[in-house]
C-alpha cells in the first residue's frame, strides 16, 4: 500500500492515537516515523530479544503470541512495542504478521522524546494501556 | 533468468549468478555501467569511504570493511578495484572515480550486459514472466530488478510543480548571490546546502522534523558528518536557517518564489521569499507495471514489500537487488537501519540473495565446509572481529553454522539474521555484530536448538573491537556447550 505523504497524513488523522494532533503535527509524525512492510509469518517483536521498536499498524494484521500461544490480534490503528521500551525490558511476547503488514515504526530510543514532544499522543497511549489493564483485570476476576 | 539494471546491484548480482553457472541476461536502459553513479552525487564525492591503507592486504576478505565501494569478486584482479583508482586527496572517492571503478569491474570480470535496452512492460505467460523491452521480449522463470530508487519524486503540495528537483540542480556558479530554499533535511538537501554554501546569499532548509545527525544516531541514519557544515553555520548565524515546518504551498513571485509554511511548533503561517527553490524530496522506485502484476509496494519511495531474501512478498519469482533492498528492514535493533541502501551493504545482500535463488529455483547447492568442533568458537569470534558482512550490515546479516547431529558442524555462510531467528529449523548458531542505543558495538550470538526459536545472547564489547579474548572464548564456549554436543558426537 503506497500512500502519498498527503494520504498518509489523512490516514494518521483518522487513527485514535493521533486524533488530537494538528495537521502540521501530523506531518511531523509522518516524518519522524518510518514506513515499513513485513511479509506474512514474520516476527516483528521477538520474545526475549533486545533493541525493539514502537509500531503503529497502517494496514494488515498481527498475532500476539506468548510461548507460541496466540493471545490477541491487532489491526489497523492498533500499536505495539511500547511496553517493552517504557520498561526497558525485552518483550514478553512475539508479534507475528498474519497478513501483509504496513506499519509506522519508531526506534525504541526515540519513543520517550517523541511522547514528550507530543503529549496528546502520550495521553491517548496512556488511555489505551489503561484500557488493556482494565480488560485484563476483568478477564481475571 | 533476467537481471534488469547495470548499477552496482545489477553487476554484483550478475557476477555471482555467473559464478554459480546460472544462465541469465542482463539488460540496462543506460549506455554504460554505473547506474546512479553516472550522475550522482552532484558535488562529486561519495559518502562511503575507501581507505587505501588497511591493516590487511587488499585481496583479503577482511579488507572489504575498509573499502565500501568495490564490488565483490573471487579473482584477485577483480577485487578491491576502487583504491587503485583514487588520487589520494580523500578517503571518499569522487563520482567519476566511482563510475570508473564500476566500469573497470564490469570490464575485468567480463560481465555481459545488453546496454541501451529499456525494460518497458511485464506480463505473465503461465509460470514465466515476459519482459517487453526496446529490444524485444525476454522470457524468464525468475527476474531480478536492480533499477535503483531513481525516479525523482515531488509531493503533490500546490506549487511544487513550478520548482526544480534535486536531480535538476545546475552548476554551483549559477546560484551565486541567490536566496535558496531547499525542501528537505536529509542527506541530499544537506549535500546541496554544503555544495552551495560559498555561492548562495542565504540558504533555508525546511521539513517538518528537525534534522537527524549520524553522529547522534550512531549509524548512517541522518545527515553525515561530511555535510554538517551548514548546521554549524546556522548555529553561528551565518546565513543558513533550518525551519521545522510543513509547506502549505509555493507561489511564483516575480522571477522567484514565495514559500508558505506552517511551523511544527505552531504559530501563524510563515512566508519565505526565495530566488530558487529545490525539492530535495527523494526518489521513488521505477517499478513500472510490476504493481499491476501483483507486486505490493509501500511508503513514499514506493518500495516493494519483500521477504528476508529480497523476494516480492506478494509475487514469487520477482526479486530485487541494489538500493531497493533497503525495503527489507531486518531486525532494525534500536531503530538503526542496515546499510542496504549503499553499495557496502547491497553487495552482500546481492550475493546472499543469489545463493538463495540458485538453491531454491535451480537446485544449485553451496558448498558447506565441515568445521572442526575445536575451531567453532574461534571461527565465530574471528567473524565478529573482522567479517565485513557483519560490520557493514549490523543486526542484519549473520554468519551461521548448522549443528546437525548426523553431519557435524557445517559452515552455512552469510544469512539474513531475521530469517535465521524466525526459522525453527535444525540446531544452529549465528553470530552478528550489533550497536546498541549508547553506540556500544558488540557481538550478538543466536543459538537455535532443534525445533525451537533462537535465543539471543549479547557478548561484551571490547575497546579495540577485537573479540578474540579469553573472556569472549569462555562466554561463547559455555553458551555452546549444550547445543554442540549432538554435532560432535
């Protein structure tokens, strides 16, 4: 899926993570993050490996697997990789593509600065992580 | 087989196909070898070093780490051509020297290329591909496209149609006394700014995000040290300005231009007048009708989606070599990309891909020499210390050894690291060189037990990058003790 810079910014404006950003800020996000593509069956995050990144899905789908057991699927607009970076620990799950994947990628060391530059994105991320925790605790109880 | 392109990627691919005895044709729209180096870079020096006086003889494989610009060959007379053509004024070859290097390689290796033969369209005919060219049809089972990221790209923002692209840059003297506005803050923008520093009256560089500098990213990502002078001029208030802004539109203003932009940090629209505007906004892959045939592409450069062996992820049998290979991200640890967009990375990708294509499509197996168990640790540490493939393609290419209980330890050569760690095959070990977020360079060892995913272990760094120490030997021996037991029985 080849998007022109304008189309990419249009798409980002529709993702909840970036919903509070102005157009110039969205353009900056599009320049700060790099577009990547991965074939079906490839691991993007690897359980126990160092040096990971932060990813926002533009198209396609991934499965999250812990010890080879699938626990969730993520699609367009979802993001992953932030937990490992924020905690400074290798991922506790594999993230494997189940459909041809098109993502925006940010290297791990850049995430903190990125979130400080865009506190609106940090707030949206915080809400999403809180929702995950809430759902996980409801599932347990 | 057909290879399209006669730049470094096409030449390197053809060389190793011929080395393995695989019949193929090479076609090129150009009249002579060299690809992009027939024109670029404008300001006449490359960003890739060739250090004529390395610590090992030039025919030694390990010398390649000191010479990023020669293509690979097996015959002594075709190795390390670049340093023999440089005039000693810089460790960065000039563009004409690089073009001569590639022409000399093509001539010495006797590669046969059909020049002035333009690939025009592509279609399927059963299991085969048919390439329509200006010189008739070429039919093949496998096609490798090494056509570069060569088509100038300008965004569709209003007014960009009036301005020049980087590829249209004129001779420096014609910018004397002009107010110059450069759209883009990557290396091509800074190359122009550096080259025109002594000619332009004022230079504005503009893009939405601040410029990254390679000395800060600990990689070739970002503006290279060679082009850093405009940054210092900006700091000193010397007529260079860097705007973090997105361009809303560009208007004609007399014989010049008015650029209207929104600053990333907010505020009212800013108008900047300039005599010349140059769009250093990159290039796209000239893939012609391949997307219509099923090749999925992505990103601003319209790179193909590829597997770890540079095959189209959506159209099997179509491969890519040369700078297009940067579309395969690999492990990209800490966000640091490999050097697949440059000759010093792409030459190893091409060789690795050819070995894969030869085995998969033509049944040609590579020799896999047996390694004495007592030599394994030393072989791995020697690779981490010297192997140019590992140093040029950090966290991307690895040296691997299979640990098969029936066959002993076999040298599997250079493989894509992402493929190694994601393939749950037989027991094996691979070593790579990696850089972390502090810039620390160290070996990383990946051990795969039979039918299980690989496990990563980072070895410690060493101040002089020589990992053949007692500490490294002990660490690696302990790591391998369980997994090699089967192979040495």
